[in-house]
C-alpha cells in the first residue's frame, strides 16, 4: 500500500526517477511563476507529488527549444538516432519495476498491469528505433523522356502531444518513438492526472543520450491553454492527440486555423459479439480481458457485449462466475481491479447503470460502488440491455459489462455499427465464411477475431468515423510524422 510520496520514493530502486519539474532543453525546471499542481493516488486519494505547472509562455519556450534542436537531430543518420532510441528502450526495460510503481501510484491500475504497460510502451521505442532505418522513399518512372522522379520522406518538424491518464506511459511512447525516429523533435504535455510517468520517461531519455531539446516534457494543469498553445504556435507543425472525441473536436477546430497536421486517437464504443458457434469458455476469457483490463478504462475495451440468443444464458452464467472471482482493491495489493480514476468517472458508471435499469435492464452481479469506498466500483454485469440505453451510444469507461441479446448476423452487424465511433470491435465465431463476412462488415479500424487483446506495436492502431484520424504503431505510425516530397528532375 502506498501512503505518500515518501513511501513511493522509498519503494523505488532508483528514486531519481520520481521527478516533479518539467524537462526542457535537458534541464529540470519549474515554470516561470513557480506554480505547482497536486498529483493524487486514486486508490487512497492522498497527494503523492506536486508537479511544476507550466504556463503558455513556458510551453512556448519549450517549443522554441525543440525547434532549435530539430534540424540537427534530423541530420543524424538513421542508425545514430536508432542507437539512442535503443538505449532509451533498454533503460525503460531495466527500470520496468520502478516505472510500473510510479504508474500504479498515480493512476491506480494493478501493478502487474502497470508492468505490462511499461513493456508495451517500451516496445514502440524498440520498434521505431529499427524503423528509422527503413524510412524508404521511392522512384517513379518519369512522365516525359527527360524526367526523373524521386519521392523522399522528411520529418515534419516539431510535433506536440496531448495524452490521457489511462495509459500514462504507452500513450506517450506510441507517439514520441515514431516522431523521434522520423527526425522530429517532440513536446509532450501529459495528462494533469498522471504527469509522473511522463517525467520518468524524460529522466531515462536524458540518460539514453537524446540531445537537448529533442524531447520536452511540459506538465500543465491548464489543458485548454496547452491545447491553444500547440494549435496556435506556428512552430508546432504536427499535433498528436489521444483522448475523448469531445476534446479531439475542439483541437481539430483550433488546428484548422493553421491547417495543422493532426493525428487523433479518440473514443471508442467497442462491440464484442459472441456467435452461437463460438467456443464459449474462450469467449468468456476474451470478454474478461477485453472488458475489465485497466478496470474498463481503455478506449478499445468492450463497451457492448452482444450474445446470440442460443448461447445467451450459458454465456451469462459462465461470465458471471469469472466476474465474481475478481478481487477489487489497491493496485499495490494484488488486486485484479483498481480504483476508477476520479469521482466523475465513478458517477458516469452509476449514470449508465441507472439509465439501463430504468429502461428494463437487470443487474446480474455488482451494480454499485464497492464497500472499499473512494472510487472503487463493483465489477458489474447487466442483462437485458437494449439499443435505446445510453450505454449503447457512449463509452462507460468502467467495470460494467452490458449484455445485449441478438438473433441473427444482419441484426448484430446493424447494432454494432449503430454508433458514431469506430475504433475496435471483437467477435467470437468458428465458421470461416462468417468470420470473413463479419470482419469486413464491421465499420471499425481494428477487429479482434476470437481474441480480446489486439494492441501491439507491430500493427496499425486507430479508428474510423469519430474515433479518429491516423494510425499509431507499425510502419504506418511513422508516416504520421513525415512529409512526402516529390523531386522532379529534367536530365
Ligand atoms: P480527455 O479528452 O478528457 O483528456 C485527454 C487529454 O486532453 C488530457 O491530457 C486532458 O488534460 C486534455 N484536455 C482536456 N481538455 C482539453 C482542451 N480543451 N484542450 C486541450 N487538451 C485538453 O480524455 P481522458 O478522460 O483523459 O481519456 C479518456 C478518453 O481517451 C476516452 O474517450 C478514451 O476512449 C480515449 N482514449 C483513446 C485512445 C485511442 O488510442 N483511441 C487511447 C486511450 C484513450
């Protein structure tokens, strides 16, 4: 259990990873006015750190530093950039336990999940370190006899990120690693709820040998001002955002003024479909991982579980046994589910449950805040959920699994696609022709077939419709930080 920052520091084998100042031009600095904001441990509610609260002017200075450093970084060979990124990856893995403890302390997820997030986050650094060397251009047969056409890829310049609290490490590395590999400089403004994981990444980047200014980490409690600075500062050539669709729309609107290149990883409303030919025990395992990982606070987690009528009762029975076996508690104390991030997050889960119950759904298990108090919530299953309930339209972002019943393939495809979101979808089925047809018919960027876990650095992650723009991970992830330049030569 964690009581305070003193406790956290004493738990770390390398206490210097716990940084509370901003990281700008390879220096650890306070903001111009010395302000700080509190970071709390959601499992206990106590303050574990006071972090430098940067103003817009501070952010502008960080952007200046990034711009000044970027061209020299881009001029290194790909192998030189690769070696530094590779050092960063090695350091992250060497300090995996410490990074995981910092993450659990500020975010609440179980320590084993935090360990998993650090290796997932580090995997992007490893992957893009290598990918830097494969930033191939192309030659195109000339359109006239004397013409030679070459296409090269160049770094876009300074990229700036705004990231959420639910994956405080990986949401940053998934952006920073391809940007740095491409030759961009990167300015990261982490969530005000979880800046410590980001700052610890800065400590390791410095040790890895990243040149001054190439990675700036700028905590700020004023999200709106940070977004405005990134959108209105013309030195920022690329904005990359992960968070809600609501905030994504605001940022896209602001970025329109300068026609700024944007990547948006936004909200989801993932359907998880169990067909009558599914192997039910495997579907239960998949649904557990997909719904309850990170306490349901994951953009790709199952938000709506559709079960075909013939297996609905049996699936519900087996799923309930698995859900009731989960232990809720402090992430440092071996729990399967930690606290929700905040009181508003808990209120949202309660609202979705109340709305569903008022329209005829039934609680199969859970359904209310946990006896532990704070923001702990009982893992919950609702049955008899229908398309008119709020949960079918909005992500709950909590440990509540709503079970919908369906009769046939066409019905469930229509219901699954009946949303403004299109990030991830899952289904369990064995019939091969059904597998192909359903995978093609679902309007989502990511499809899990007979699996509830789809995130990996080697595949393109991202959504369609209002779930976002662009992809992260895989070779496509680096293109988000590159511009194509076509050179036409007469010979
Ligand atoms: P959020 O949109 O409220 O906040 C995300 C970030 O934006 C935070 O750092 C926040 O401080 C900042 N922010 C808030 N208002 C802002 C403004 N006006 N201008 C600029 N920045 C602003 O989302 P959240 O609650 O932190 O995270 C959960 C959301 O993120 C969910 O919708 C989830 O689906 C989404 N998410 C998406 C992905 C993905 O890859 N698609 C991954 C993780 C989370």
